[in-house]
């Protein structure tokens, strides 16, 4: 309840704050079908869709991070550790170089992320059964390869298109499309994962113990990997590569709520969404009228927070 209230408060602040400041009464008037025409355009067409897109992206990344940490049994795992962001970035940058419209860029990013997930899983599986170590190492190597391709594309790309490409790589919500696809994916995936909370709790203690307690380990691991890939692909398609949300938010929640996935997953959706809404609000108001990529703000917040968590765990 506290996280839900905080999320609504963050969205209200994001809608009210900007180049034209609005009071909460103005916002409420617009949401109830009243208000001035300028305020209605400002809120319903510009700020509210962007705030909802930021919430959906943050929630997707946080839930995906929590799932990846359970799958790999590694607290340092995040949604991008298996090269999903790199595959999406390569496909999106190729679309930008070909001068395709934004909707094609979004579709290409989604397909690139899913293609990278299939590539990593196929290579790590090989002829035998895959292990978390092989999956992690394969993802790191594939991610490094995508990074080299991205650097090459930036080096040979036309100068006039470099700013847009760089902003996409840093994570930018200024050109986010409709937030509804990402919100639908977040809602449906969360509803599907909630009944698996007990199985995820057992799996986090190891596959042997999970199998001894009656959990179908391999199908569950495939489901986790597929869900995390879909969540990450949807987030990257909406806002580009935004780091540290999927890494820091699950850590912070475990300090408060423990390690019960039945609480962590819905809490991660709310906390991750609220965090990115606040970060995007800071990004577009800190040096107004200029706007910063939201990924810059999350990195500035995430680095000291994660270092503090590491120091505290020591």
C-alpha cells in the first residue's frame, strides 16, 4: 500500500512539474474531465503518457532484474547481463541508419532483444543441459560482441544522426511511444508470475533442493528466462537502455521485505516504476529547457546506492 501510494504521488508530481508548473488542483480538474484546454493538452497528450511510459519501463526492468537474480542465483545479475540490451541496440541503430520511422525502430529493437535472448540460450545450451554459469558467461561474451558492433556503427554513422543514436543508447523517454503495450506486458506478466512465488522461493535455494521439494526445475527456469527476456525487450523498446533499475531496486526491497518472491515481484513493479518516474522528472527539469536522458539520472543514483549496499553487506 505504501509503494502504491508513493507511485501515485510520483506520477502526480511528474505530471505537475515542468516548464509550465501546474497545481494538483489543475491536474485533478483535467483528470476529471474539466480544466483549461492548454492544461488538458499538456497533461493528457504530453506529460501523462510519458509518466506512464516511465512507470511501465521501470517496473519491467525491476521485475526482470528480480527474475534474473533468482534464475542465475547471483545478486549482481540484471536484465542486461545476457546481452538483451546489446541485441536491441544493434537492431535499433541499424533502423536509425536506414532512416526508418520511429515505430519501425521500436519493432526492430524488440525483435533484436528477443533474437539475442534466443542466441544466448541456444549457445549456452549446446548439445547438453545448460547451467547458470554457462548461461552467464555466454551472455557476457555476446554482450561484448554487441558492444563492439555498436561502437563500429557509431564510428561510421552519419554525423547528423549520432545525437539520436547516443540518446537512445543512454535511455531516453522523450520519444517514447504509447505506454499501453508496456503496461499490458507488465500487468499480464506480473499476474502470471504471482502464483509461481513459492516455486521461485524454493528455486533460489538451488535446483537440487527445488527438485527434491517437487518443483519442475527445468520448465520453471525456461519460464523465468522467457519472462525476463520479454520484460527486458519491452522496456528497451519503450525507452532504450536504462541501467541500474533492475539491479538496485530488488536489492533495496530485499533489505526491507526479505527474500520472499511473492512480495518482491509486485513490490519491484511498483518501486521500479516510481523510481524511473522520479528520474525522468529530474531529467527533464534539472537543466530545463534542455533535457537529459533518464539513463544518466538512474546511473547517478544507482552507482552510489549500489556501492553503499556492497559496503553494508560487507
